[in-house]
C-alpha cells in the first residue's frame, strides 16, 4: 500500500476512534498525520460526522495547506496542525478535541496540575495554558496564529515530555510520533484532567513528589524503560 | 413522499435520537417540526417511550393545536412549541428536554455563561433564564403562557444567534431551522452546560473575550463562514 | 397465565431493568411485587447476578416471609419490603437500590430538595430521610425494623405523592402501584437526585414555587391529569 | 483442565472484565491470581490491550518473579503483587487499577471514609492511604518496595475486612481470595469512592454508626452471614 494510502487509513481510524473514546460531541475534534517524508498531511474534512467518515474522505494537503488530494474541505483547524508539523520534525500526528475535562481546565485557564502517577506516566509535569491571542493576531489568521501561540508556549518547555497544551477559553491540542499516538495522548489527557478535577474537589492539592514523577517517566519512556513489550 | 410524511419521519427520527444523545430519562423530552408551508406541526405523542415510537405515532396539529392527523394525544408541551412557531417564522424545529446539566442551570436560575469557544460556536453569548410565571399566568394556560414567556425573554435578544433558553426551575427549550437542527442545538447546549458546570467548580469564571467569541461565530455562521462543507 | 406466573415475570423484568437503567452495581438492588389478592410477594433471590436471573429464580413468599415457591433464598431486604406491603394496601411494587446520587443524599443525611418541575412531576415535595435505627432496633431484626422506620416516617406524609424515602447512611426505598411503576419511580428518583446534586454545586438553592409544583403534579396525576395517553 | 490452565483462564477473564466494569483507560490496570499450591502467579502482560488479551498471553511467574511460562513480559507491577502473595497466605488474587474516583482519593491523599452501608458491606471502615516511598526506597526497587509499603500499612489493620489500600499520588491495590473476588472488590471500591466523593460535596460528612457498620459486615461476612445463597 502506498505511503499516502496508509496514512489516510491511519488518520481515518484515529478520527473514528475519537467517538469510541468519548472524546467528541457532534463534530468537535480532528486528528491529522504526516507522511514519513513530511511533505503531505492527512486530516479530517470539516464538519463531517465521524460515523460516515471513510479513508477517501480524508483530505491530503501540503505543508502550506494546499489541497493535494480530496473532494472535501479540510478541517478549519488545519493551519494550526500545519504550524506544529513545520516546526516540530519529530511530531507525526496531532489531535484536537473539546474533550470535557481538559476543556474545563482550558476554560478555567488553569494548567492541569501533575497530581499523580497516572499523569506522570504520560506528561512530565503540568499541562500548560497558552496566553490568549490578541485581536490583531485573530485578524492576521486565527488558526495559523493559534499554531504559533503553541510554539511560543513550548519555546522553553519539553514538547516530547509534555505532549499537550490548553488554549485559554478553547480546548486542548495534543501530539505524538504518529496520529494513533497523538490520539492515545488525548485519551490520557482527558483521563488525567478528570482525575485532577475530582481531586481538587477533595481539598488543597499536593503535587506528585519529583522522585515519583521521575520514576514513572523513566520506567515508561527513555533509555531504561521497562514498561510494555520489547519491540 | 408528501410534505407531511417527510416531516413525520424527520420528527420521529429526531425524537428517537434524544435517547442516543443521552438527553432524556423516561419520556422527559419532545421534538417538533413544522411544514415548509407552516400550517402543520408534527410533534411527539405524550408519554410514549422513544424506543416504541414510529412515524405514524407522530401527531399532526394545526397552529391552534387542533389534531389534524393521529390517534394519540400530542405532547402536553405542544402549546409552548406552537407559540414559538406562530411568532418566529424562520424557526422550523423545537426541542424540549430535561437534559441534566442544562436543567441544573435552569434549577439554579443561572444563565449558562459563555466561557469558551465551544459555547461561542453555537450560542453567541450567555443562554438566558426567563422570569417565572405568576400563579395567574399558570391558571391562564400553563404551557401556552410558557411560550409567551420565551417570546418575552427574546424581545430584545437575537434568537438566531442564541437559539436556546432556560425556564427557571424547569428545563431548556431549544430551536433551529429544522427539527434535526433544533436537536443538534440541544446536544450542543447540554455539552456546553456540562463544560460550564465543571469550569465553575475550578474557580471564578472568565468570560470568553469578545474578539474570540466573534471569530468563532463568524467562521461558523453568516456570510464569511468557512466551517463545514460548501452546500 | 396464572397470577403468580405473571407476577414472577414482571418482577424478573423489573429486576433486570435495574441494570439497563444504570441503577445497580454488582447485586446491590432488588425489586418486588405483590399479587392482586395480596397474599404472595415475589422478590429477587439474594446475591444472584441480574444477567443470570430468570423468572423461575424469583422467590415467592407470604406476608410473613415464609417461602411459598422457589429454590433460592429471598433478598435479605425482604422483611423491609413486607412491612410496606402489610401496612400500605395500595402499594403493589417496591424497589430498593443503592443508585449513586440518591445514595449520596442518603449518606449526607439530607432530604432531596424539590428544586424543579422534573422533581415535582414525580414527587410532590422533598424526599425525606428517616431517623437512624437504634442499636436495640437493629438487634430486634434489622430489616423488619427498617420497614417500620419507613412507616413511621410517612405517618404524617402522603406516600402516594412522595413515593420514595432515604435511609440515613444507607440508600433509597421506592414504591408504586406495580413493580414496574416502583422501578420507574426509582429511575426518576436517581435522575432528580443527580439534578439536585449538580444544582446545589451552582449556588444557594431556590425551591420550586408552590404554584408550579402544584401545576406539574396535577397535570400528571389525579382527576384532571392530561399527561400521557387516555387509558 | 490443569491448575495452571484454569488460573490462566480466570486471570484472563478478570483482566478483560476491568473494561466491562469501566475501571480502566488504555492499559492502566492488571489482575493476578495464584495457584492453590501457591507456587505460580498468573498476571497480565505489560502494555497489552485488554480486548486482544487471550489466556495464552497471561504470564506465569514464580514467587520471585522469574517467568515460568509465557512469551511476553509480565506487568511492571508484578513485584507489588508478589509481595502480597508472599506475606498473605489467604490472598488468592490482586487487582490494581487507576479507577477514577478511588484514584482521586489517592491523589488527594485522603482515606475513603466509611459513610454508608454500601461501603460497610465491603470494607469494615475507612480505606487507608499508605505513606509515600522515600527516594531511597524508589531506588531500591520501586514496585517491590510498594508491596512492602502496603504490608507495613496493614501491620495493624485487618486485611480481610478492609481488602484495599490507596497509594498516595498513585491509585488503589485491592485483593481477595481469588482473582475474580479481588476484581469484585475493585468494582465495589470504585463505587464507594464515587459515593463518598459526591457525599462530601453535599456537606460535612457523618461516619456510619458503628452498630450499623457491624450489622452490615456480619450479615454478609463471617459465621452468621445470611446474605446470598447457601453454598
């Protein structure tokens, strides 16, 4: 199967899985992926229900957002996805949802605090909130500027160890080495947002101890990782 | 297929979809639609379970509430629906539910504040709460007076940009250009009520900035909209 | 079909429906019903999973709790059910669950306040909490004394208009004219407990106005009721 | 069927049931069981999705953690499970999840208070939180030390009457006489954590009275138990 055809299948599957994981209402979410040669991005078409989505509906665009293949309009959020692919060469997939608990933190404009090992297994510290776009930035191209805002927020952060961000008053963007991995991170983000939300309701929060955070990151990621199966 | 038959099918589908979207418990909700010629309203029969509902069960009434076709009693809320159709010529569908989070705001008698872009995509500002009916109004015809109350509340509001309202101590009414669209707005209302409820639990709320609200409204609705597929 | 056989089927169906309505975890709930001649009560066997439950598993007991038909032990809560049947001649079915939100109010020892029309449609006022049993009462027969406690609580309340009660630190008991109707009331109770719980999180509560409560009760119950279909 | 083969089936079933009971997200949970002769422990392989899990995937290890049968790596939490089996001869199954409400209490570092009979039916008092591991303990072998921490916490507690514990900033471990029974206790733990969480939101909590706690424990467990069917 061709590189493009494989990508279209993977991106279609990941978009449909948004529903199975309870991350989307109506058509509020989209997943994209990029080819290994990093010249073509596959993304969900705008406003199409997930249950009707087929691989040939997935839109292929180049890194400037020009349609390369596909009869439908790509997601309105495409310029945000592209900004991440252009700047971050190791990112192979991006997921955007309005999943409830992550979105509550985005609306409260509060980072998701790292309160436990579930969080530490997936995100090495708080999930940050960007600043808000100015009116001028919105006029200059809302979706592309949103992408730049995320890059700005991660200029001094480790995007591989915290592969998610909250847009204030909006919702999360999440990434990974593949479309499927970005989806998995979006599932983890929603779960740890739910845990943090319910933990904060029980009293003042206690951040996870650094030695526990480090242990959970290192047993799952990096050189000495021993979680999962050898590949 | 005749205009009436098409409407009956569409209204039956929308009522059954209330269950799939998790908006109803027992028989607490109803959807109606009106013919393009605006002389016949199709509505759910009162107290009939959704899973048993078939198109021929849908009751057809005229704008005064007289049964035109159907063996069953129409929903007790029919006079509320009719008041909206008589006054608002562009409204083609009305949905009433007791969906949990929207109803919590109705019971708290608190408008649903516009805290994010999810809300702004569907409702251009807070979803208002009407005043309560007086005992005299209840005696004068509870359900019809409820309709008038909604009209009163929207006398100085834009019903196209905020297509939903909360009745204090009761629940929401939602509308749209078709029965299906009113249902979609009811799904969006419940989701944004859930988001707002969980956001308020995290701290003092920050309303969405006007320039972001305007951007989300305009990219999805109106002349320059670019969300979804060209039609 | 014989009276007993019909009752066994109806009670089996109602017990299995506890799962479909999300009212039970593990085997924490039971529904019973009584024959029209009021000599035989059919009830769930103790500790049997709902998905394995068949009509012939339902245990038939007399009003003193002696097994009339059935190979299994009846629910440990049987004496509580029997106390209600003996004292309340119009009650034909009883449902006991530990459904989450109703149980939260029971554990908080707080009546479920009547905050809206959803509540008023099913319960004409707050759902009360009984006092706690004394150690002496527990020693005298925990389950039978629990029944007497419910009767005591309703000595000056209208059990037909508020067909549910909370046991402090325990969970609800709900009743109705049939097993199916007691189940429906248990579904309604859990839904209005959820609504009240989420409403109280939004601010100081406002009880529903008496004229609205009365209107909702009277349009659904009693002589002038016009909700549902004529029978 | 051989003892090992039976155990593998039972442990596979219990792991798959984690999904059905809503206790796990992604691969965040594992169940193990031990043979009656207490020489072989069967446990989930690390990082394998539940829906793909088959009995032959279950890993068999000895009490020192050496693989006896199986092509896959055992769960990274295996040393924690083994510590419990080595010290507690009557424990036949262990379940570890990050189920939401139990994990919220673990993250809040708050014992789950015994607020009602649902809790008392399964756990005879508060579910405790252990102390946190020191950096030295983490370095000495995180998962094995976690097991010792649980043993330390139960040195002066009754592990048969409170078969669950919370690890601070982490999640619960639960046990029982078989793998299936430890799973059932994990289901009960999540349910009572949900009830406690929602009860605490309603006001200051009232612990269940000792005479009610004792009654619920004794009618379900021990010599005079009369809940369930005779065996």
